[in-house]
């Protein structure tokens, strides 16, 4: 067996490989590069589950970054248990071929309670007083304190939110180096998300000085990790999940459904909350894809026609359409809406911003029943915002409960990049690159074939 490192640099595309990514570009030149033919929806949890199992969403069940749990009548996103993903994982297949095979999973999603030997994943602490404390979860447990001693506390607030920057990806890369040196796994998986967030904020434009600066930062981190592994004789695979496309606006799909009388809200303390279990139809918005769940005898044809008439929606998949894309799983919505390439879906259901839920202007990925890219921004309409943030953080330190309500709920045009659809232009789409060009097949590599490609790198002589 040959130890292999898989580095997932989210949103890396051929167009972004150039002067600002000298280390990664050199790796590609020395090895080989192929387009990755990804799956729908092209979002983190779905694509990663396909890469690791070789299965389509209809089989592994991760139909988006979250879904409507019908038995609970609740929407849950960003769950972490690996038991939500069906199918044989790549490390399980490796162990079958050779019992000596070991694997480490560093921050790929659904990374708790799996059969992998070593793992680390974000896991904040939520004390009863309402605080959210940065932390991570590891297997084995003692790895947690080892990484904290070496690297300090995992920088959760720089992993996601308005403060997201290269620090979290650098922490993950350094943690991966430590695991490579101390555990020496046969297969190591490393997830570096930084570039994704920069491109959602500013768009996939390498000529933009802000984007160029972030490309240089991720090249230093990811390229440095690649060079570290190659110097120690590991085989290396570089992969991305999807490409980011430019967007110019959003579709408020739940507001469309509400105005049609299909959504029910629950009024609490002057605010309006989505009452998913009582709604005839509602959408779980996830970037450029939205699962639309129908209940209480709602006619799918009428809802489909309503959404198809909505500006910014390109297509609505029914049962036949979902089958064509491998999305016909019980967790999927009865309908799946696809945006136009230059649009994305909000989760908003309120019609009056004064009645928006109190969590809307906060960073709260678990409470919001949909993905919210505006969590990457500070609200430009609030004056003296940094003073407000400092004051609220001080109040929290003193033990007071207060909302950090600093995220915009207006101005979806702030978001300049999104993903989720399939991209036809290979220069703008995801990639697979390898230090072993002889192991790369000709032509694009389907995401369902990636698992076997990884095993070939481990077991090929």
C-alpha cells in the first residue's frame, strides 16, 4: 500500500490555477489534471458523500446540506453523524482489501461516529447560558488536546461568518500535517474551505485583487501541505467539489409560496417563524437548488406551474426529473427547483422585515431552515457596527445574553458567487489532479468514480 493524501480545495477550478497559485499550478503541471463531473446539487454534503461512497444521492441519501425530517416536522442542516450517509465509504473498502489499511478524515463533512480511524471536525460548545464556544471533536478523543496544545483553539469564528478567513484552513492543514506525522494513516482526507467563502463574497474573478490575494493565501496553505506530503513519499490527489459562478440576485422562493397561501407561519413575540409541519408547501433553499416539500394533499402540478412562472427559476424537477439526476430519494422534496445560473435561493418567508425571526440577522446555521450566504457579511446599513459588535461581546463576557445581530437581511445582491447547478464549461468547474498521471483515466472523471480512483492510488504498485 502507498500512503495517499487527498486535499479538497473547495471551489478550485482550472481558471483559478495560474500566477496567483504557483504551488498548486506546479503540482498540476508535474502530474495530471482532469475535470470532475460532479452531481446535483453541487453542494458540500452531497458531493462529498458521493466522492467517498461512489454513490448518487438516491443511494447515499445526502440530498443537500440538510433536509426536512418528515417524522420530526423539522428542517435540519449541517448535521454531523456519518450514520446519515448510506453506502460503503472509501476507507471501509480499503480495509476490506487489506486489514492494515487505516484512514484519517480531517474536516470532511459527516465526520462524527464513522468507521474511520482518525478524525477531526468542527464542534462548538453550547453551555446553558447561551454562549457558543469554539471547539472541535476528534477521534481518538486524546487527539483533541494534542491539537489544542499544538495549534490553539480551533478558530471557529474564522471558519464561517463575517470573520471567515484563511486562519481556519491553515489550522486544518497544520492539524493534518500533525496527524500524518504522528498517526501515519494509509489514507488521509483534508478539507480546506477558505476559497469557497471568498468567491461567494466577491465572485470567481481572479483578476479582482481581493480574489487574487485569497488565491495566494490558499496556495500557500494547500500547496504547502501538498509539498509536505510529496517530500515524504505520499501520493497526492487534489480535488474540488464544484465551481463558483457569478450571480447578480436572489429568488425568494418561500415568499412566492407564502403569497400563494401555501406557507403557514407561527407568530411568536411579534416575529414570524416558519411552521414547516403545518405548511402545505415550503422550500429548503440551498444555494442554487431548493427542495420543495409538499404536504396535506397539496397538488404538485399546481405548485410546479407556480414555480416555473417565477422569474429566476430555470427548472422544476418532478419525480421523473429527480430520477434523471439521481435525486429520487425519500429525503428529497416532492419537487426540486433549480435557479437560473445567475441567481440563488434565499430561505426568507417573511414579507415584512420587522417581523423577521430574531435569528435572521445572526450567524445561526442550525436554526435557519436554509443556507444563508449573507452570514459572510456585516450589515452595511447599520452605523457604527464594529462599535456595536465590541459592546455586545463585552456584554456577553459580563454574562448578559444578547443577540449578535450584525448580518444583513436585505441586499441579496451583496452575494457575488454561488453554486449548486451543474456547470458545462470545464474551465469553470471542479477538478481532479494527481501526482500519478498514469492513474488518471482519459476525459472527465465522474464523482461516482472518485472512490475507486483513491483506492487505485493506495493499492496500485
